[in-house]
C-alpha cells in the first residue's frame, strides 16, 4: 500500500480549486441585496447603545466629478474603522455630506455659461449664476452612490447634509461670530496670492496645492542713478543693476533695496559703470572684462536717487531711491532688490516703512491698468503663455537701453489649484483669522493627536503649524457662505451669528443665506444703515466648520454634539495636512480656548483624537492617473472582475495607508483575489464537504492534536495583532497578518489535516470542530476589511444573522500554546531544509525515500509524522549528532542539521511511479474536463517492465487514488511520458 502523500493532495487540489472558484461579483451583489433587504447597516447602528457613541468626521466630497481611486482609498478607511468600532460595541453613526460651495462649482458653471471673467458673471446676474451653481452641485451624486455602495461602504447617503443648506450655513455663521467675539477676526491689507482669472485671493495653504515646475524669464535691469557725483564722487552715468524673476512687476518699481553691511563695488564694463554686490561680480559679469572703480558698503548707497525705468508713476511720493533692508542677500541676483510694494510680502512691508506712494499697476484680473500706457489691458501672466508679457517688458528695456541681461530659468511657481491659472503675489484687502494668536495652543493641541503615520505630527503638520500665518478667509466670489458682516457708511460693523438674529435686526424673513439673497437685506440701527460686505467665505472655512455644520450646532443636537466632541477619528489624503486637517484644527482650537470657550471644555482641544493620512494612488508606471491617458483600470470594472473585497484588501494592506504612494496594479488586485479570497473560499468549501448541519461549528475548542492546537494558537495571535493595531489605527499592520494566516490555514493546516477529515472517530471530529471554530472567528476578524466574503462565510457556516452585527471576538490567551508554536516552527524549518535537499538532488516529492534524520530539539512522534509526510519519507529519526554516510546528503542551518537518504530501492521507485501515474491520469481528467467525482475506466499500454509491474501490483491503489472503476491494458493509446518513458494512456467515461 502506498502511504498518503502531499503529492496526491496537490494533484487533487487542482480540480478542487477549479471547481470551486470564488464567484466574487455574483456573491457580492447577493450580499448587497441582503444588506439592503435586511437593513443590516441600520441594525448595526441601532443595536449599539446611544450612551456609547463613537464619532468620526467624514470630509464631504464634491459631486461635480466622478469618484476616483483617491476617493476610494479615503472612503475605504472610513468604512473599515467604523465597522471595527461597531463590532467593539460602539454606536457609530455615519452620515454622508456634500461639499457644495466654492470655485470648483463656479468654474464649471462659468464654462457651461461661457462666462470668461468675474465681470461677465456680474453682467449675467449673480442671482442666476448662483442658482445655476445650486442646480449643478449634485451632478454625479448617483454615480457616487453606486460606487460607494459597490465598494461595500456603509454610510447614510439618504439623510445627507449639504454645505449649501441653510442649517449648515447658519452654523458656519455661528463659528465666524464666535471668532469675531474672541477678536480673532480682522480686516487687513496684505500681500497675498491671487488668482487673476477668479479675481480672488487664496489662503496660503491653498497656494501650496498648486505649485508647478515651469520655465520662466529673469531679467537684470539698469537703474540710472541721479546724484552719483555728489554721493559717490564718480563722474558720468552710473547704473544700479537689479535682478528680478518677475519682469512684469518692473513698471510698479518704487525702491531699490541693499544690505547696509554688504560690500558693493562700482565696476566699469564696456564703457558703462554699474553698481552691484562684490560677491556677485563673477556670476553677473561672467565672461565680460571689467574694472573695479570703487568699493563701498551698502550704507554708502542709501538715499541715492534713480530714474524710474518706466515713466508711468514717476511722480510717486518718496519713491525711486535706494534704501536698506535685512532681507537682501548675495546668494543670487546682484545683491540689489527691486521693490514693488503691491507685489510681495517683503516689498509691501518695506513700502509701508518708507512711506512711499501706492503704486499697483495691475488690477485684480491680472491685467495692466490704463496708466501703463504701453501695455494697458495685457495679462501679466497669461495661462496660455506665461512668459509672453515678460518678453514685451524685456523688449521695452532693451529699446530704452535699460536691459543688462536676460536668461531662462526653471523654478516652482504657484498656480490656482482649481483653474490652473498662474497666481500673482498681490497686495489686497481681505478678512483674516488671527492664526498667529493661536499658534502656541495649536502646537500644544497637535501633541494630543495620534497621527498615522506618526512622523506627520511633528513633521509635515507640525512644521506647517510652526510657520502658520494669519488665514485669509474672504473670497471676492459669489457661490459660498457670505461673510455675516454688515457695514455702515462710516465704517462701523455688525457681525451676525444666526438667521434669527438677522431677522430680528432687519425685520425681514430670511429663508436662504446665499449672497444674492442676503445682500438685499439691510439693517438699520441707531439711525445708520448697514449693508453686507461683498465677500463670501473661503470654502475651507466651511470645511473646518463641518463638525458643527453637519449637526446644526449649537441650534440643534447640542448635548449630542458636546458628548462626542472631539471626534475619535478622521481620515484623508496627505494634502489635507494643509487643508481640511489644518482648518479643523484652527477652528476647534479657537472655539475651545480662552476664558469663555464656545464649546464647553476644560482646556482647549483639537477637533479629532486620531487621524489616518493616506498617500496618493498613482498609475502602475508611477505617473499621475489621467483620464486622457487612460493609464489606469476603471474601478467598477475591476470590482466586477475580482470583487470589492479584493480591491479593499489590496489597498488597505498597501503603503498607501501610511501616507506613501502606491503604483496601482490590477495584477495586484488579481493576486489578492487568488491568494486570499479564492484560497479562503476553497477552505470553506473543503470544510463543508466534511461536516453536516448537526455539528456545531462554534463549539468550544477541545483537541489534543498538535495541528489543531497550532492553528488555534495562530488564530489567537492573529486576533491579538489585528486588535492591537486597529486600536492604534494602524490599518496596514492590522490587515497584513490576515493574508499570512489564510495562507498558513490552507497550505499547512488544511493540507496536513486532509486525511483526518476523511477518517472516522474523535480525531476527525476534532479537525472538523477546530476548522469550524477558526472560520467563525476568522470571519469576524476579517469583517471590517473584507465585509462581503466575511458575510458569505458566516452564512455558509449556518448563521442567520449578519457577521457585522456580531461583537469583536474575545481574545483567549489561554489557547496560545507557545510550546506547540515553537515545535511547529521547528518542524516547518526542518521540512524546508529537507525539501531543499530534495530540490538540489532533483528528487520530486512524489518519489518516496527511505529515511531522514535531524539534529535539533527532540520532537514528539506527532511532529515527526508531519515531517515524514511532508518529505515523503518512510522514517524520521532524531539523532544527537549528524554523521554523513554513503547515500546520504546533508544540510545545516545554524544549530539545525538534517540528513536525507537518497538511495532508491526498486520498491521505492515503484511507489514513486505510482504517484507519477496518478498525476498524469488526473492531468488527463482535467484536459477532458472530467470532474474528480466522475468514475472512469483507465486503459494503458507500456513496453517498460518496471512501469508494467507498477500498473499490475498497484492496480487497486491507482484506481482508488484516481476514482477509477477499472484499470486495464489497451492498444494504440495516446502517448505520454512518465519519467521520460513513453506510455499509452486513455480515459473512458
């Protein structure tokens, strides 16, 4: 009789896997229908106590575009974490929201209505424009609902909130009013980045989202000094050289700045005299021949006057002179800085200090004003060619003898994060939040947050907080929450904090807070008329106010909100460290700080306790995903092919969960389907083949078999590892062990226990019960990550309720048998070494061998039996010292040594041939699509005596191992090769 072997199991498993391929798409759609009909999501919330809430914030997306992989990643995180905490017994309400305001919608409507500028919108009608925005914000809502549902995410999309709804906007007004009362709001005139197309300023963190590397033009211009003889004792014309990377700002020049203690020189080049920093001479003059006429310090140049390079503003007060400042360096340029106060922070402050007249030669639409007669109406940074106007400026300088040099250079330049227009650094009025007043508390509150990955706390986010500047929150736009500020003609302000307050002060009924409606509402107080200021709020202010707006706090849900603030958890992409995470943090810190906190709190707190920051999903080649390039697979198509669980697990077990990039690969999703879902499903099908409905699959574990003890120990370790990492919001570390466990469950436990399942008696019952217990517990552990297959398995195991209504499985540390784990680890190491020897000697595992010896800790017979079966050897021996004898081969790894006897007797050869024959017969069954259970007649013919003897002597064994009813000699059969010997073979139904 041929002993059972690993080889025969592997042969039969080919057909087993083919027959029971996991039908992911069909099964998942069935599960979705079950969830809908059963209202499982609603039950999962309602079954948890109201006094045990778990609150998280779901940053609302825009529905003006279709969901992509970036949305899927964030949405996945926001499903896994709530599912887990629901199973831990918490009531986790999940309400969907829509981002409705801001430039993204305005830009779409401008395109639809063919409106090219802010002025054209005003001419068209703000009321009509805003209503067009309102009608478009949910353009792709149905596609979002379809994708979110198909991914298996549980969230209430029927009771959604919208940032354009009156309750949400009223809460935003309340937040603004609270900051106003805390003296954290002010109106100021500062240099900020503006989008000339949108004609509105951007906040500093918005600017960071749109930097691009572009090729630009820089110019070194010549500024002719007036009083050089008197001040420098030099005859003739002398020019100061100043370098700029923004030639279009030169018509607005009013000052030249030097460093007082920097060394400067007057040089003569080709008959002309120039002033520049001594350290910059070699770089600026390059290959030119020059002569140094004079050396001096920057302070010697102060109060020198010069002629403006452009004549448009020549009568400007206190202008066109050399001044000093500490931001001048000699790292680049000429060591002299051209100052245009309307275009840059440093320039603006220096212009204020020097009390120069105001020159702003460019309007908010990015065009030269009429006074700039040679260039009037031209865009200074056209989107189609950002150097076009700079070229014209350079031509003007050259024509007027004021150009020293020009050159191309590449640098990172900010663009509008929505319309892609090059931004301008532009001094304008705006409303600000005094973030700098909050900085110390912002940094303290950040230390209370658990960041995943942790390095972002003091890295990307912490460093951003340290450099935080006041936040420009007003936008000169239309579709947004209006600033709740009314102003009188004499500059007095009234800040409104609610709809009711506005109604009381105006005497008018207010049903909508949008600009085109509330702008008509006037307030008369103490004999003065107040009109609303024109601006709307930055949509990021709305994002930061989302926790309060979604619950209409404090007008409704006051106790409920305060009981769950701050949120336990949020998640979004890394870019939100300078977006949503940042604005949430600012507003929460402001509202909970100070002597009279707006939200009851003993001390100032952040808006959230835990945050997962995901990375960016890129195309497989590492490039940005592009609809135009079609360089990524359609999400829904991929889900229909491999299932949402495969997509979910592929993403959650990838570095994208820890703010790293992921080069998305459909092959990776396929691999997860094969190695996780399909492998696990075949374990379930195998289990059901050997159990019946009367057997309890969740019985208490009781078994003395080392394989059972081992797999249960591994299960408890898995449970512990997943739970500990989920409690710390480390989804990557929590998910990855699941795949490893499924692999070991299938390829080690089930494979090694297969013959036990086929047997009778207690050992068979123990195996069945153990695998049942494991599958029940595993379905619960997997449920947050792969909700569909977990549900399917739970149903297949005979449970009527959803696995997602169950509690998280209790950790049973008493079931972790360290001795069994250590012994099995040794067994697997020994097997690995033995298989390596077989491979080196080119001896297939199907070929039985006589003996195998190991030098290591002595193992019990149960373990040695496993080694014997794995290596297909007749005998396994423990020895105190390995001795190499003839016919043996040896392998050593640390303290472990093994010896394999590779001598083949005739009987061993025959047994090996039996397995080869069985393999070939089963291969033929596969080719002829004959299922394993189908009885067949096998015909053979051979001229080889040894193979003929095998067919005759092992006739019954071969029939049994191939489910055959007859094995007989035939003629003129199809030729195959067994161990390079030609044999005829045929299978008959």
